[in-house]
């Protein structure tokens, strides 16, 4: 039982470190223009669930905003918020 708890704790800690890294890297990547979640996912080579956690944290902190593409695909574009 302790081994399972230790593995879960390490796994949770590792995910937290990854999300923190991606949080900072998202801001750096968006300095050069808007990106789709697919482009960000490919940049960081992470799962959509990890990327979604990081994007949600940046959005909740009012650091990024979401717009929609102007083409027929209607995909979300993430951009830095103008201050």
C-alpha cells in the first residue's frame, strides 16, 4: 500500500513539474503570435490533458485569451492578453 501511495505521489509531483514548465513555456511561445492547441501540443510533445491544465491555469490568471480562427475550421487560437 505504501509503495502504491509513493508511486502516486511521485506521479502527481512529476505532472506538477511538467505543467509548471509548460505554463512558462506557453507564455514564451505566445510572445511570437497566436497558436492553436495542436501547435502548442506538438511544441511540448505532451498530452492534451496536460496542455489543457496549463492553458486553463494561464487563462485563469488572465495572462492569455482565446479567439477563433477566421477560416472554416473554427479552431481556438491562444494569444497573450494585451495589458
